[in-house]
């Protein structure tokens, strides 16, 4: 990510409007690091995208939300 960081700094120094695209993302940490160093866009494989929101607390929150919705007896249909 050093290269991305250096590119972002140069673009910022000269007020370039070019966006920085990060490719070959191999992990969730790559996405986080790219965002932290100034990347504007990333090509993220579906497998990594799914891993980005997969977390036990997200799963619990979603289950709780669905249970609460079901208890209202309402339907979206």
C-alpha cells in the first residue's frame, strides 16, 4: 500500500482530480488499508465483499431485527 499512499500524496499536492483505483484485492485488510491511504475505488471480488460484512454481531443484529419484525405480525407484501 506504500505505492498507493505515495500516489495519493502526489495527486493531493498537485490538486489532480484523477481517482485512484486499487485492484488485486486479496483480503478485507487490503480494502481497509486502501481506504486509509487514500484510494478512491477498489475492485473487490465477491468473496472479499461477503467477508467485509460477515461478523457475529452483524449476524446477531440481523437475527434480532428479523425476530422483532416477525413479532409485529406485519408483512411487506
